[in-house]
């Protein structure tokens, strides 16, 4: 009995810890799903006018808005792709609202063949969502200014480059000449939710630990017979 006591305690404690880690991930999953549902409900709400200058902040992320105005100045092209279409660019431009503000507008996806096509300024009414994507990091390549290719939606840098407020509206629907640009609405698809996978991993490890413990106890017993 003394020979199996320590392995038995170790097995029970190990399984208990692994199961508790799995249960913790399930609680995290429940929390994340509730948070995503709240974000989706916020995204789908009725659009409101753009908040006053200085009132836009991270707290307003995903807020639905409606703006009317015109595109101004050059486009910025962020390298990306679209399933079923192929490589292309996310088109970011300065947008002068009817109230005289100059903000950033993510018009959507442009197939690669349209990159060098000249597009005149155009009047648009846009419904979309405020967004502050955290895409740029220390590993993000610097923009290729010569070819006008960016590798992340770096809102502060893009706003400074276009002389606009660091406020980005991502188009969901556009009234006016879209000029071949396909709106790509903000969604929760890019928000990671891996908690179920983590939970299954911990539960699998608990099963393996239990099996190893049972095998070890069987081996000890066989030696004592």
C-alpha cells in the first residue's frame, strides 16, 4: 500500500488540476461568447451621426455611424485578399463630411487589377462602424511609400499621412459610386475565441494523466504479486 500511495496521490492531484483548468477555460468560453454577442449587437444597431470631434475614443469602438460627404486626396492601399476573389487591397481614404470634418474611411476591398486605376473624388453616403484595429506591431513592415502599399491599418500613421482625424469609419453599406470597391464590414471573425479548444486540450491531458496513473499502479501491483 505504501508503494502505491504516492503515485495515487500524484495521479489524483494531477487529474484534478487538469480538469479544473479545463473547467476554467469553459467559463472563459462562456464569457467570451457573451462579449462577442454584445459586440455583434452593438455593430448591428441603428447608425447614429458621427460623434463630435474629441468625443471619439476606444469606448466608441464598433459604434455604428452614418456619414455623408466626399472622398478627398490620395488613397492608401493595405495589402490583403478576399476569398473567391484573390489578392488585392483595402482602400483607405480621407473623407470630408458634410459638416466639414476630415476623417478616415475604409471603403473596402479592391481587386489587385484595380490598384493603378485612377479614381476621381466621389460623393458618398456611408453607413459603417467606428474602428480602431490593433493590426500594426513591432513586426509589421514599414509601408512601401513608393508603391503605396501598407501592411496594416495603422490609424494614427494613416491619419497623419492624409491630414485627417485619427477616426476610422469602416464602410458597411455605400450609397453612391462605389468605383468597384467592395465594402468589408467590421465583424467579430477576427476576434480570437479558442477557449473550447484549450478546454478540450486540458481534458485530454487529464485523460492521459489518468491512464498513465492507472498503468503505473498496475505495474507496481504486478511487481508486488
